C-alpha cells in the first residue's frame, strides 16, 4: 500500500509546494493537494487549516505545509487536536521532530528553503522513526492538555 500525505501552501510557498509534490511522487507517495493553486496572495490559515484538519481527523497520517517563513502555517496547524507540526529549516530539526516529538506535519519556509534543502528535509523527515519511551510520556501530556482545553473545562494550566 502506498503512503499517503496531504499538502498545502499559501502563495509564498506555492512554488516549493509544486516541487515537493513532484519529489514526493518519486518516493511513491500519494499526495493530496489542498491548495493554493498559484502565487496570487491568499491567507495561509485557509489552506493550512484544511490540511491540518485532514491530519487531525485521521484521514491522512502526515502532512506538509509551506508558507513564506513557515511560522504562520506552524501556528495554525498546531491549533488542531492531535497535530504536531514542526517548522524544519534543516535535516537535524527534521530528524529530531520525528525522533522525539513524532511530528505528523512538516512545515517548510518557502522563502528560505531551496529545492535541494527541501528534498533533504523531506527525505529525513519521512525516514526517521519515533523513539517512543520517555518521549511518549511527553506526548501523552500534550494530549492531556489538548483534551482539557477542547472541552473548555479550564482556562489556565495548573
């Protein structure tokens, strides 16, 4: 069975997203593109939210988001329960976000990341396994925070 992945960008990440889609197909990965479809200015939450919802709902196991700096997409994606989006500017951060945080969404900076860097980052991110162990208990704590505030039962961390 082929791996599946959801991808989205804003206008600043559009060109790198198109290159990433082509690269992902060479890795035998089915890619669902949630937009945008050009370099015409758009709002990143509209597209990042669609892709993050795809991962949060369980429809897709992983996703990639791209905007100019990567920061906006990171913020919007991490609002969705179960999403662990990580902005990666190099191979080391791509490895660590998978190994220690089991990041299920990779975020790239379209205005900072070259095509070659993107390929190295994606390859590393996809090939790195989650270590589990002590890192799992930390993810469990994050899940508890999500569950607590999803229900609206509390307004501060205690």
